[in-house]
């Protein structure tokens, strides 16, 4: 995961700590909002991704369920808010998200990643 975090930090022009936090936010968001089979495939293919989710307390808990009841778009807005609160501007959010999705595509292929992206309302707007 450290290599990926470094790659993302360089692409977005941010520090590695901010990149690590952003990756954690995005992975937790995907874990809550995306189709389980494809998300698990992505998490399993990115070394350290599952640990980041466990470490950060991700998963489909109360807030994930609440987001589902309110519609997926609310989850995307909450994730965007978390990313901007971490200090990222919109261009950096896009860079981090694109780089993470590109890395996932390299590992699992475009089909699983595109299915996740297309299943979550609002995610295409960030990419």
C-alpha cells in the first residue's frame, strides 16, 4: 500500500499522510456503497487495502445503512466532504480517485472497477 500511496501523493501533488487518509476515505466509501463482490475483489487485489478499512473502522455500519436509505448520492457527498475536510481541493480529489481506480484496474481489470464506478451515483462525476 505504501507504494500506491506514494504514487497517489505524487500524482495529486500532496503529502503521503494526506494521500493515505484520502485512500482510506475512498476505500471505506467504496466498501459502504459499492457492490460487495466487486469491491472485495478490488480490496483483495490492492495490498494493504483491507487493513486500511479495518484500521479506519470502515464497513457497512449504521452510517453506511443510512446512506443507502438516503440514496447513494448522499454517500458520495459525504465522502467528498471528508476528502475536502482532509485538505484536498477538487482537482486533488479527482487525481487521488483516478489514480486509485487506475491502480485497481491494473490489478483486477477494468470490468470489476467500472461496475463499481457505474453502480455508485456521483462517482463518475469525480472521475
